[in-house]
């Protein structure tokens, strides 16, 4: 019946109701929407590797491939018998018995923004546009969909994203609620969690504004509102009151501030995660998951990078006489090595991994063939995504790529299926429909959940 | 001859096909019960007319069920039955032979599943021996025949009543639904039609009995095969003591609205107070608040025609052109990245100038649609500069000027409207020959194909067509909904289109304009959403829409005239406070609609009240948010200048990026992060704390606190403080040695009050 209710909400929009009415109808539908699948994951941590990590140099190495294809790194064995990964990742190798590697994710978008939009929403962009423009026609971020269909009660936000708004020339689409409306946007933090003064400006009062003073303001505000109470019957007006209450609760609630307070972590733990923006971001993700947050987007970098050992993402083309191998070796692989396994182990030791799905992925892999700079270019035709926890098999490799890691050889996984898998693990039917701004009913995922990766 | 698989172990597979057929025929006669088939001869089950209807009726082909892209449980039907050929082959060429079993029809999986005799994720869809069951069963038992050429196609769906008012104690109405076929035959299909009510006020039974669940209006879409018809049903409480208490009509608008309200036994709200009317008029016409002096003056004015006078005065103020240029600029994509800053300035100035001079709106539309030339010297050409490909131009033009959303019909025939894919591509082809001569492009990001900086000449190519992807051939060039004209290949298509479209004889065009203006003043369209005109979304008051359209045409498409007419109606001037009879009404204009101020109005109101001027990056200080020609002159990646707090505020509070031609792009809903910004954010804090703001001047005046409080209330809310407010506010201010922080608190409270934040 929930499905029909959603459809009916669709009809309502088409029949000339006002927006608040439609929203109310949607709200109603959302309430009726009972998860049709058992939820195995309570939370998702989406570790987004902007720029596109090289699958053939990390998790899908091809030692028998010819020169010019074969990685310059060696391989090491891992805790999963028979699986070997890059020798630069010995600690990561030790947690391979806890994860599922999907080696055959594929799509067709070759530009960062269009491919990232695909990866962040599970929906194909209208065109493979290097500067794909963000607009309300595009699909919302996964977290916004979750906030719409299965929001958290209480004062914690459902969807948190940090520490950047990622962009490649233009803001990368797929990071916010788009047609679902701003109220489903992520709680966005652009402060550096590694900074000693890390705190959330939104959750901190300006210096001259004490809590008492704020209460006083609210008191006078309520007095004014009482004068015209009869006029304020609209849902929007009532909703506004709720927002003020929630805002003040967040500003005064220790629970919320505590979740974001990294200084509450022992120094040892903070060091273990690495005093890097990304490392502390992963630590923050663990705290947020503990506080119940349902979807956390952690961005590895603000830009595609690839030309520096101190900054940026995975886009290691070798441009301007920068070379992929030294950069990977100096920056990306050590950063991954000091963070990902620590994070997975910490979740596991705290019993959180069972109910937390960790997704480690970029927008594409990299060309099996080395280019003239001994570096690699964009390759969406086949690449590796790492999944862990939240109902996914421990110690499993799904799919096989061909001899060069160029195309799926067996069990190809279209990127849409990855999104369906994620929703299914969260207990949300991937066929659930949402209305866009033109009131068209659109399924949240056009893929099918991959049964093979599920525990 | 088709192969029949017999999987049922009860029947031994005969040796030859011929034998099998024989068995099949015999079995049909043996197992087909005559019951349930009495009203329909067995031979008459048509796949297209009967089986397809059942698949829709039972909901099998919904998007969340087997109509899903991948189907469900390995069984896929076309979405909402849009492709009967597909469905036929899926059902008749069932490879494993379990889904349909002609030899033992009742054992067909599709019947067992749908009746929940075996587990079905989609629950029970119909009962054994129901009409649905019988139709499917007969079709299966007859060996899943396809339709013969003689099978008549559906020609028309006749539904009655179409518009009905049910007064308590009557709480239900039976719909009559008749299908008319090409051969002239008619059939009662109320048991096979699908009924979708627009809201939860009604429930429709299996056979079209509409049952009341609440008070108000609902529209039931009746669907059978490819046809649909809307039925409007109003449920009216008895209200035996109902006495009409509405004011005397001021003009035709009131006549039409009140007539409908009387029918529904709804009394309109009282007329709004002077203060409320004044603020409403200022915000709707100018996008700003009245000053304290203007407010005092108006409230104290004793003349009986002061509202009409105010409307006339405001219509002549320059801010009127600003406010309505902003609305059009949102729709026409006046945005810096594609038009560049000079293009934005020029295009906006052209739009604003058109409104300032009251250029007839049909001429305005014609100039845009026929636009060409330099985007710097012929500013209307930016209409096409902003839309780089034919589909975007086609969809936007239809949406803005005809109120039609064609997007659906790009990929499939529109599910809720008459538009087909043919219509879509023939319409898009009108826009195929727009081309650009790029005189110069100084874009900074050479990878960004959307960025242009420099003059362009919009030209009309002599040839070129949009291809219909289904045939890979050039589409025809046709006006939307106007099948007779196929423009000759060498004609100037957009010139011809501009004449056809923006004409007083184009009903859709005139109604869309009238409805758009109405929407901007009443907060809700007569057709709503305002760019979604279609048979299944009828106007809530057709006579009113017609009359407004007539008024627009008879007054030479004057925006000012229609605005003046609407604002002088009693309906526009109603209060937003509900009474006992109109509490549940949100669509018949029985009370004013309270709405949050849009981003620009909110920023300008706060600046006005705090007495400071805003600064937007790239513009001189003092330019109001409502005067900004574009979206943002400076992007946050630019190095020479950063977006200001005011720029960020507008974005956060929902100023649209202008990448769509839809009002829906503007986000008007409150969000948590907006509230956080209002409580603890830097923009509001800065306005309150600046040393040069209104508070400092008030303090420096040395007047007593209660006077300062009164001033602030007049400035922010256009009224005096009530005694309670005055007392509490003054007490708070005077409780501290320095009056400043206390006054800041009072002003914060004023600017966060609903009275301030809502246009009511």
C-alpha cells in the first residue's frame, strides 16, 4: 500500500495542488513507506575518492599483463587467501578478510563531474559533460534520498557531508538534495576536522551572544508571534516554529555538539587515524555513526588533484611532468593505508561494522595502459569498489575483470546496481519512486541489488 | 503455428502438435466455466481492450511493480501499459510455460500469483472469479490470441458526471464510465477503469463509486487503456445554518470566485486589515516593505478609496519594474555564466524596460521568440543565447508561454496528457535552426562549454532539422497542438512561430499569461502548477480563468491593467485568517495565502529595517537584492573578489540559479540551515551589530526607550507595538546599563517573527 500511496502523491502533484500540499502528501507517503526489505545497514559511510584511483595499481593488479600495462608496484598477499593487492598497502592487506571487493563496476562517463555525479547519485547524467552544470533537474545525493525516505528522528541530522564541496572547474553535481528541496540537503561542514580549532560555526554562538541572551530573543519573538497567532495556521508557519525549536535545541544540546567534538577522543585514537584532514574525517564519521547519523559523505579531497604529493585527489595523468607512481607512493597510498584499515578495524572492534556499510569508491578507475608519462588516464569501463560491513560479505571478491583490468570478464556490475545494493542494504526498496520538480515519478535507483555481495 | 508447452504432470504430453491443439481446444471447453462470462461471449476477449485494461486495473504495470525497468521477480510489463505489443509477447510467448497455461488456465502462474494462491510480493490484486480473473482466464484458455484486424480500437472515454458538488448527507457518487470504440460499439467499463483521486479526501471503489473521506475538493482521474478523463468532486458539509457573509463583489473576479464559494457553502475570510493589505501590496508590487512613514500615513488615511489609490501609486513606482523583471528574469535564465555580465545587464535592462513601459505582453513574447542578432545590441537575443540546443528551447518555450510541460513526451507519449512523441519532435524542430556566431569568447575555463564571455550573434540557419530518434529522419515542423500546419522547409520558423504563439487567438498562451499573473498575486494558480496545463489538471475555476484572459486581451495585454484589476478585487484583499467554513479550503481563493518572503525580499527587508545598505560582489553598495540583474556577478572561485555575506544569504535562502524555465526552481521552503543562519549566522549578526545601523541613530537621539521600541515596530511590522509588546521589550532594553544589546535583541526578534517573515 505504501507504494500506492507514493503513486497517489504523484497524482496529487499533477492535479494542481500547491507545493505545500504536495509536500504534505509526500510527507504522508513517506510515513506510510514501510521499508519493504529488512535493513542490514543502519548507516552508510561513503568515502569518496575524487579523481579516480587506479584499480590496476591497488585492488585489481595484473602481474601477468605486458609491459606498459602491468603496474610498477609489486603485490602482497592478504588476509583473504588467494587475494593479492598492492605492496604499498600492507595494513590494508590485513583487513581484506573483512571487505568485499567489487572488481567489475562500470559505466560510460569519462569526465570527472559527470562520472562523479553518477557515482554520488547512481543516475546517469544527461551527457558526459566536463563541466556538467548542477541543477534541480539532476538527481539528489544518496544521503538526501535517505533523508527523504527514512529520516532520523531527534536532533541529529540524517545526512552529514564534509570537509569540502568538491568541484572540478564547477561544483560537482550530486552533493545535495537537488529536486528534493533544500531541507534534505546534507548538514555540510567545510571546516577542517584536523584543525585544532575545529568546531562548527553553525553550532557555535557568536562571542557576544550568550545562551541567556538567545533565550531572551526567542522569548520576545514568541511574544510577537502570539499577537498574530490566528493568522499563522499554515503548515509552513508551523514548520518554521519547529525549525527554531530544533535550532535552539541543537545549539544547546550536548549530544549533538558532542558527536562533532573530536577533542573528546583520546589522543592515541586521533593519532592512530592520522592527523590528516582525511584521517580525522574518518574518525568523525565513526563518531557520527555512533550518534546514529544515517549517511556520511567523506570527501578525500576538494579537487581531482593528481599532480601533487601534498594535496588533491587521485587524478594522476602525469600532466606537467608529474608522474603517477611517485605521487601515489608519497601521498595517496600512505594516506589510504593509515586511514582505511584503522577505520574498518575500529568500527569492527566496536561492533559497528555489522550495521555500518562502508563504501570506498571513486568516479572511475584508470587506463590499464600506461601513458607516455608512465601514468594513467580515465577508465570507467571497469574498476574496483570496496565495500565493507552493513550486510556485505566479509572476505569476498565479486566479479572478474579481463587480463588487463580493462573490461568485466564475469559478473559486471553497472554502477546503477551499486546504488540499488546500497539502498537495499538500508532497507529501502530501490524501485521506490520520488517526484521531481515536474512531478514526474522517478525510481531512486534504476539498478538491481547485487545479491552476490550480500552476506 | 505456435508451440504449446504442457508442463502440468496431470496431462501426458501428446505426441504431435496437432494432437496438442486438439487437447487444448477440448480442455478449453471442459474447464471453462460459464459463470462470470455470461455478459461477455468467450470469443470476444481482446488483448488490447480487455487484458491490457486488467493489467492496469490490477496495478500490475505500475512503475514500482512489473512496470519497473527490470520488472519484478523476472516478470516485466511495459510501464502503465504504454507498449501493448511488448506485453503481448511477454505474456503469450512465455518460455517456461508456467505463467500462462492454456491447458489448465486456473493453474497459470499469473492467476495464482495475482490471487495470492501462491505467495506474491505485490499482495492480492483481484479475487478468483472476479471480472479481472475471468478476462485473463478466458484469454489464457483461448490460447492467448492476439487481436484480429477487426478488433475495434478505443476511440473515446465518456465519463459522467465530470464536475459534481456533494452536499452532506450525500457522501458518494457513482461514476458512469463508457468506452466508445471505432466501430461505434459502446461498453460499460466502470469495472475495468482505473481511478486515481488527487488527494485523500476521497476513496474510489473498484467500480467507480466515489466515497467521501473528508471535506474539500478532489479530482479523480479516470483511466482506461490510453484514455483519461478528470472528474472534479467537491464534498460540502451540510452547514444548514450557512449564511453567505461575503462582501459585495468589487468586480468580475469576485463574482466568479464567490459564486463557486457559495456553491461550496464556504464564506470568504474577512477583508485584511490596512496594515496587512499595505504590506501585501508593497511586497507583491514592489518587493519591498513600506517605510514607517508610509505605513503611518496609510493607516491614518481616512479616504474610502485609499486602497485603490495606493495600488495606482505603487504601479507607477520604479520598483514595480524591478520586482516583475525579477520574476521574468528567473524564467528567462538571466544568468552570468552563459550570457556573461554585459549580456545579463542588457537582457535584464530590456526586460525591466519592457515592464516599465508596460509593453503589451504578447509583443514581449513575440520579440523573445523571434529574437536574433547581437546579444549585446539586441538584448532579446539572449533568450536563445541562454538555451544552446533545440530541445531546451522547445521545452522552455512551451513551459513559459504555453504552460505545457513537454519533457515527458521526449521519451514516451505523455502519460497524463495528449502530447505524443511526434508532437515533441515536430515542436522541437521549430527551434532547430538557431545558430550562434561567436564574435569573441574570453571564457576563463576553456574546458567549460557552458561559459561564454563576449559578444555573440544569434542567427537563423537556412537549413537544419531535429531528427526524430525513432526514425532517424528529420521531424516535421509543427506548432504544438496545431496539426494542420507543417511549415515549409524554407520558412523562417521562429518568425512564424512568434506570430502564431503570441496571439490573442491562442487560448493556451493567453490563459498561461493570465494564470501566471494571478499566481504571482494570489500565491496559487487557477491552474496549478502554473506551467502544467493539461486535461487531467483542470482549472479550479474555469470561468474565472476565461474572464481574466478576456480582460488581458481586451486591454491590449497590459500587465499593469490586469494587476490593477486583480488587486482591486475583494478576493485579493481578503485576510489570511480562516473562518469555520474555509479552514480546509486551499484552492478556491476564499482567503489569502500566507507565504514566506523569497530570498531577495527577505534580504532587502532586513536591510531596510536595520537601516543599512547591502553589498553584493561586483555591484556598488546600495543596490537592492531585488534589483540584481543576474544570479551572481562573482563566482566563489573567482580570485579578484569574493561573494559577500549578502550573496551567500541569497543562495542559502533559495534564489534560483536560473538554469530552468520553471517557477519550481526557486526554493521557498524553510530549512534547518536557514534557521541556524538566522539565529547564529554572520549576515544577520552583522546587520544587527553594525555601528552605522538604525539602532545607533535611535540611541543617539536620546529619546525614551518605549519610543524607540515603537519606532522599531513601525519600521519592521508597519504597526505600533501592543501594550504588552511595548512593556516587555522596553523592560528588557532598560534592564541593562547599555541600551544597545537589548535593542539588538528586540530587532532580532522582530526580524524573526512570522509577521515579518511572511507575506500574508
